[in-house]
C-alpha cells in the first residue's frame, strides 16, 4: 500500500508534483497574465458593457417608476383633496338650498296666511256691508210699509168718519193692518 501512495504522489517527471506546482515558473506566469488580461479585455468589451448598460437601464427604469409612483401618489392626494372640497361644497350648497327652500316655504306660508286673512277680512267686510245694506233696505221697506199702512188706516178711518161715526170699524182696520 505504501507503494500505491508513493505512486500517486510522485510526479511523472520524477519530482514531487505538488512542489512543482507551488514553485513559480516565469514562463507560465507570463502566460497566466496574458490570458488574464485578454480575458479582462474580452469581458470588458463583450460582457461588462452590456451588463453595466443593462444595470444602468434597470436603475433608470426603477427611478422613473419610483418618480411616477410618487407623482401618482401626489396626484391621488390632490384628487382626494379636490373630491373632499367638491363634496364639502356640495354639502354646503345643499344646506344653503334647503335653508332657502325653508325660508321660501315660511314666507309663502306667511304670505298665504296674510292673503287668506285679507281675503277673509274682505269677505267679512263685504258680508257686513251686505248685511248693513239689507238692514237699511229692510228698514226702508218697513218704513214705507208702515207709512202705507198708516196712510191706508187713516184713509179708512177718515172715510168711516165721513160715512159712519162708528169706532168698531177703526179697531177692525187696525187689526187688519197688523195682520196683512
């Protein structure tokens, strides 16, 4: 088994393989640096520029998205404030309209009551005038009737006195005049 371990650790050229790898070789170092620099140039030209461009593009898009989101939030706040203002104006307008309508209704009621009172007073005054006129007419007719009755009774009394001197006829005439 010892031989197997030695076989694995021994380099094919006759020295220790690990030791050879650890010792610096100027030829390999130059080639490693050349390959490294070539790889850096190739990566810079073909990989880093597109990656950096994609990262900067992504960053720009994120900044734009954030600014648009901020603008949207600001616009939403502005719109919300405008909506509150409009709603408050609508409420105050509705309150004003309701107040005006109540005032109008109160004035209309007062005017209607006043008009009704005036109309009622006018009707009462007209009725009083008609009653007064009817009373005057009744008094006039009563006076005329009484005068006619008196003249009729006096005429009959005078005729009776001229014709007969009887008092019973005068009393009969008075009773007839009071009936008729």
